[in-house]
C-alpha cells in the first residue's frame, strides 16, 4: 500500500467522497471542502502542482483538457485561472482525451498537463489528473509533494506577471497523425477490409476522437451515444454488463466489430460480430499477441490482469512481468524490463513506441491491423486465445484502518499457497489466483479471481469475500 496515497476516505456510500491517490484527485462535486471535490479543493491541488512546475522551470506552460462531463467546463476554468494567477501559461485543449493530452504535451514541449476527468466513474464525479513534461502521470513522490503543498497558503503573481490562456485546437488530430505513422499500424491493409464498426462513445470525447481515427483507417463508423451532453447513456465503465446497446447495434448493422471506450478514451473494449463481448481482459492480450509476433520482447500487466498475457508472451519468446495496480506502476515496471507492450486488464493499452500511457486510440489502430492481417472474424480471433474467466467483485471497506488487519489475516490464513504482497494480497492456488486490494479510485476493496472455469472463479471470490466479512465482524466486536 506504500504507493497508494489515500489520505482520506469517507466510506459511507451515501456520503460524497474525496479520494487523493496515485490516480489523481478524484471526488464528487459539491458539499464541503476537504470532503468532496469543491472549487476550494480544485484550486488548492492545482496550486500545489503549479508550485512544483514553477520550482523546476523559470517560465512554464501547462496544457489542460477535459472529458464530456457537465462539470468539466467549471472545473477546467478553475484550473486554468489558478495556473495563470500563479504565472503559468496555459494551452487549453478543451474537449479532448487523456492520451491526446499526453501526446500534446510532448508535441508542444509543454512542462506538464492537467486532465479533468474521472475516467470510468459516474457522471457526478470528476478528477484532476496531473502529468509531467513527458506526458506521463506524475510519480508517487511528486504526488505526495502535490498533497503536501496543497495545504500551504497560495502565493499568486502580481498583475503584470499573470500567465496567458491560448486555445489548443488540434490535440486529437495530432494524436491520430502520430498513430498512423507507427510502423505496425498498416493503414492500407485495414482500408482494404472496409470494416463496418459500431462505436459507443458514452456521450463523451470518444465521439470526437474515435470516428476521425476510423475514417483515416478507411472504416465505416456507426456512432451511438455520440452526443457530448454530460449525461452518460449507461454506466461508463466498459464492462460486459454495460455493453447491451452496443451488442444490439452490432447485430442490427451487421457490423464487423463494436468498440466502446470510457469517457476519457484511455480504456478500450470490443464486441465481436456475433454480438458477444471480446472481453476487456483480452483487449491487451490481442494487441500484445500482434506486437510480440512482430517484435520479440517483454510484456507487463498488473497483478489483477489475466494470465493469458503471460501465455501469449511466452509463446512468442518473451518474458512476462507483473506490476502493482495503477498506470504509474505499470509504466515504471515497463521501463525497468524494457517491455514492448503492456497495460492493464481493464482494457488499458500502453504502447511505448508511441507514449507511456493508456491509449484506447492506438489500441484500436493496432487491433484493427491485427484483425485485418488475421483475415477471419473477431469471434474467431477471440477463440485463438486461452480461455480464462475472471470474477470481478468489490465490497465496502468499512474503515480504512481495518485494511492492514484484513490483509495480514488473509496472508496468514492462506500461507500454504504462494502469496504476493506487492499490492494488497495475491494468492496463487495452482493455475488459479485471487487478488484483493484497496481501490485507488473508490472507497472499496476489489476482489478479483481467475480460473479456466467461471464457476470456480466466482466461488474463489465468494470464499475470500466471506473471509473478509468475517474479519470485519470480528473487528467490530
């Protein structure tokens, strides 16, 4: 838990929350400062980040952007105003995607970035995601410094040193252009297949990012939930249970593929031509299969991701390495082992040949090239991969202080099996595994279990959930 910076969790689900973690400053809008994401909190955390940037650069530029939430304009305007009031120049990308903002930082040689997005969280949430001058999320040490500085009085510049705000209108176009230049994206091959693709943009910036990319790749794009109105048509997390409308649209239009992204377009999932989900865990598996078949190398995913990635990596002669959960942790491990592809089993593709960040758009281009080269349907491609089943569950963490006790007791109870405590507790039972950890983004414990049988995976997860509830009950007595 040393890399998770959760300083405060209000754990009654009926109470609004503010979570400060390795994944950014995230919370629900409104309420009291310090408990929810309020204007005061937005200014304080932005100012903390700004102080770090100012300490490193005499004259600094930060790029800001937002997803399609209705709170986005208000939050971004507060971020922009705080930055210029501290003497930092702002390039305002407005509606964009998280990976597009990352790419823009590199292209513009900016000194950092702030993306206003709560990613997969419901629309009442928003967040500040801070990036460094390489377009990567800030590391643990910098995150701790942001939190420390956010509690200090803010020192603003005098009027003649106020920064400027300049619109940046081409962040997505520049991102697409960079993707199409990648050697392993075969635009001509994809165009020759004339794919018909349904895209669920979940009423956010995927609607202005994914269709232009598909157009450049010669695909016919049918867009659903394309209006950016701040009201998501369904739960924005791209899980199978949220893909019913996409599956119906794929069948209705006799499409070759369905694509769904999350609100800031860094997570990616597919629906096959038969209306069945490809499986978000297998987004990374399929892209890694393609990459490592062309370029022998290592792969990385987090401890909660399917072991199918390890199987594919070994098949192509590479080595697989696990990391703690969280994009920053995956990137750190990828750099250590010089991985050619990596990511997270939630549909997050990190392709270092482009940049070190989860990127649904580069994932789409690489997957379509893979599918075009494969020459058969999406469902046939899915059948080529090891068929593991993951049971994904979560329960409320009644009190944060209980977490260490819960982990310690479970580690002791299952000590006869290999146990990894790098991030929570992961227990390997033969070919099966269970991983439980405190979420970086929600006041919950996540429990993942994997087996080649859905029934076995579900039962493993239920067993751990019952263990946790029993420990929680004992701690109350």
